[in-house]
C-alpha cells in the first residue's frame, strides 16, 4: 500500500485495493484492506445484504469450529 492508502485506512478503517477475480468466479469484485482486531491487516470483499467486510481468517476459524463434532 502506498502512503495515501495507509492514511485512508487509518482514517476510514478500510481502503480499496483493486478488483480481483477468484478461480471459478464469472466476474471480479472490489477488494478492500482493513484491520481485524484479532488478525491485524487482512483483505476481502464486501459480503452479505449489509455489504460488511468480514475477516477471512475469522470466518475460516468459525467454519472449522462448526464442523467439529
């Protein structure tokens, strides 16, 4: 990230870092960098009806916890 992006991250809590397309997707989505209170700086796209930024590491951990018997 450049200095302007770091400043924007500090001021607003998230910063646009570019459009990306994951394998199997038909189109691309805008990705953002933001701070997770547990994992620090992470990146993901906005999700759900409320277009929230969710930490992918926290989501993975929660899914693993749900799968355990």
